[in-house]
C-alpha cells in the first residue's frame, strides 16, 4: 500500500480543509515546494496535489506551485483541481506529471472525459470520486450530483480507467478514521483497479486497517501536518512499496 501525502493549495500556500469547507481552513507555514521536498527526502515517492482555488473557480489557478514541484523534485505526482480543457491536460502532462486527476468533468461532461480517455489513454488519468451519502460531489465539494457512487465508477472502469481515489467527505479532515467498509467494497468490486483511500486517516493504526482492505494506496493530509502520524512511523509502509 503506497503512502501518498496530500498537498492542497490555496493562494500558493499549503492548507487543509475540514469536510471540504473553505471556511474551515488551516494554513501551514511551509510552501508547497518545501513540503514536497521534505517528503521526498524521507523516501516518499508520490504526491497528491490539489489546486483548491482551481476546484472552486472551475479552472486551474495555482500553475506556478505545481510547476515548481514537478521541476524541482523527482516525485510521481497526481494533480487536479479545475482541470477543464484538453489544453490543461496537455500542459500537465508536458510538465512530467504522471496522473491528471479528474472529478467534476467526469460527472458533468462525460462525453468530454470519454474523449480525453481515447485521445490521451487511460493510464495518465486518476478518477476522483468524492462521495457524501452515496452521492458523488463536484466543484470542490460544493455541489451534489444525482449520481450514485458505484454506477458512476462502473461506466469509466468499463472505458479503461485503471486508477480511482475515493474520498468520504464526511470523514475528510476530521481525524476520526477512514471509511474502511467503503474501501473494502470498492476493492471487492473493482479488483483489477488501483483503489486509493482518502479522508479521515488519523493514526498509524488506520493505515494497518486500510492495508487489510487491500487498498493500493492511501492519501494522507492533516494527520501528517498535525503530527498525528510522524514520517518515521510511515517508514514501514514506504519501504514495503519500494
């Protein structure tokens, strides 16, 4: 199970939200690049980077931050937040970023995302499914769709998507533990897809429990920033995924 620290960006700064609420925002001292370099020094190989301004605005805003991380580290990166055009995808890929994270557009404009999958190939996309009360949320978690989680994922797995991350919004940023049953269900249904857990990780015990669900990766944010989990505690997981 791969450890994937999250770097969420607002105004070029590292932040964490609670339940996706922009009014419940904590800003951290380190810049996105400084955080990325720190993770790389400790053996982390992959980052989950989100442009929260972009998710809210419907267009990528913090290009500079992601360009710096891509240029000055050798980390594998998945990046999303406001990706709306084919040109956005081309620009992200041209930076050497491995995965373009797509969420809202897959819900709102399925024909567009299906075209991207055909044009660029499914290997360079990670499908994000942010869920609350079994409904997929979009636009930085500010809008509820009428799509249920499993049918939404089914349609894109059938089109070749190989990597999915799923966030239970009710758990995100609350440090109360992830939705273990949700990830077990996802892995059971999509056994040949990379399933990445996101939201709620609060302790090292949560990681052992997630590993037992056979998740392929876990995105961790606030638990690291708030020192609930130390980088040294993560070494076992970092080393086993090398």
